C-alpha cells in the first residue's frame, strides 16, 4: 500500500498521531512535495512545541520555499528520539 495513503487513512481516525504525521512528512520529502510537507510539519510544531527539531525543520522549509537554494544541512527528526537517524535523507539549505 502507498505510504501516503496509509498515513492519510490513519490520520482520519487519529488526526494528531505523531507517527503518522512524521511518516507523511517523510513521504512528502521523498516526493519533493514541499508545500504539503510544510503543512504537516506546521501541524507537528503546533502539537509538539517543545520539539526544537520540528521547529528548526519548519524554519528550513520556509526558507527553502522562499529561496530554493541549498547549502546548510538538516535531518528530519525522528518522532520518538527527536533526532534524525543517520540513514535518513539530509537536506541542504542556504
């Protein structure tokens, strides 16, 4: 089953599920759907304001949509540990 459809279906039952929101944001990053990804990360920041990694990532996404230039590194944080596993995609922004 498609990961995006799986996450969207699960979010219909539990709209604030951190794992599903993270999965959706990760899937959108793989598909380069920046605007959709930004909306999901905004929701994660709203639900988990103490997560500095989500906030940092949201700021990076906002800059990316404004400038679309890459130079600085950032990893999408893992929802359980609040740090990105080294196997995840690394984003570069300026």
